[in-house]
C-alpha cells in the first residue's frame, strides 16, 4: 500500500466535477495555478508540497480538446518534477477515443498516441469511464481502471420502473455494453443496424433486430456528439412503433447541431452523466444529469488504499 498522502488536483476542464469529488473525499482541492501566456503556451504550477504524495489529477476531454489534453500532460509533468510518489490521470471522457483503429489507409490511431503521451508525461495510472471501445485498455502499458456509468443509469431507470421497456444499442459496436445494461435492468434488448458513412458525421440506420413495437425504448450510447446517430435511431424506433423513447449516454459531447436536432426529436427524456461539463444553454427541459462524482471519488479512495474497484460494480 502506498504511504504518500492522497491529493486531488484539477485541470480547468471540469472544476465542478473535481469539487464534487473533493467534497465526497472530504479533501481540499490541491493548490495549483494554470494559465496561458500571451504566446498561447500553457503554464501549470503546483502550489503545495506533493513530494511522495499519491496525486490524482482530474481532467476530462471536452472542447477545446487539444488544449485540455496538453494541459493534462503539462500538469503530469509538473507533478513528476515535483517528486510526486504516484500520479493518476482521472480522465472521465478519454480524448480521441473514436480514433481507435486503422480502418482506412494512412490514418492515425490517436487513442493509442494519447496513451503513449500520458505515459511519457509521467502518469503511473489512468482512471476513465466508458471508453468508446473497451479494447483501448490494451493501448496502455500502465494500469488503467475502466469504470462504467451503466450501474448509475440502471439505478436511475429501476427507480422509474422497467415495465414494458427495451434497451436499444444504436449500433453493433455497442451490443456488449447494452446487453450488460439490459441484464442489470432485467430487460430485453434490440440492436439498430447503424453505419457511419465516410469521415463526415453522416450516418444511416438500415433496420432493427429485436422487438420494440408498443414498448418504451431506452437507447444507450457511449457518447452523443452531433446527435446524428441518435436522430436516425429515434426515427427508426418510431417507424417500428416504439412508445416513449429515452436516450442515454455517458459522454454528452452535444457538439454542433446536436441541441437543435435533439429539440426536434420525440424524446421523453435525455439522460446523461456529468463526465463533461454541460453549458446552461444546452440544458434542455427534458435533460437529466446523473453524477459520476461519488463513483470517481470512491474509485480514487480505493486506488489509494489498494482496494478492489470491481467490487464497486457487484
Ligand atoms: C459511435 O460509434 C459512437 O458510439 C456514437 O454513436 C457516436 O459517437 C455518436 O456521434 P454522433 O452523435 O455525432 O452521431
């Protein structure tokens, strides 16, 4: 077991989540200064002693993605040079998670590159939630705790009641996750045959495998970005005569046309987590935000004390 004191620091991406985590842990947020020089270079200074400490840096991926990533790398470097005992990057939404394979000629695997950058910067461990593809864990040569928001979502829907509901995977890639959510809720699931066309945010939904007629549908995806996938999935569910439709995701990117699209969708409710900040103007009346604060704080506590993380999901 590590002897160093547990210290939590936050980048600038999601201070509210960092505050929640600190409040759960009953710890003050670590003191640091972060700013940009006039030449656009990021500066981080840790303003308290962290020698031999067990340091956790909270920094999620959200716009501006590259700035937030660079800030995290610089923060890790600062902690490393300040002789921290161990450095854990807590990255609820992992940057570039969708760039996880070479599926076209001459394209990068940026999710892998990010894993190398974190390691080279000096991270000893990473904590993240609902990776776009669980195989991304294999990109890391350092320990990675891959958490899931499924149990939080399941608890929420159990409270609402699960009668006559079906869980929907928006694509073949999400089946494993959706099957696990359906099992937690003791519900059947159905799969939409959704494909992405080219590198633009264009998608098509060709059909649905499973029975949704007359049932309330709970769509679960890792992220909603432009809302294009959700739009297609909702319209195919309506075609197939599903009743109320609930859309859920872990990472509410809600970029570009997402909000305008969602406003026009016949959604009973949009249920997301606070893995990334959601500006007030994007908070639609049918939006529910489930907090990851206690899950992340409990994980940090367990990592610090060398206790099981999987036990959290039993
Ligand atoms: C893709 O495979 C993901 O699981 C999501 O479905 C996708 O990232 C959503 O993106 P958008 O909202 O832009 O369609």
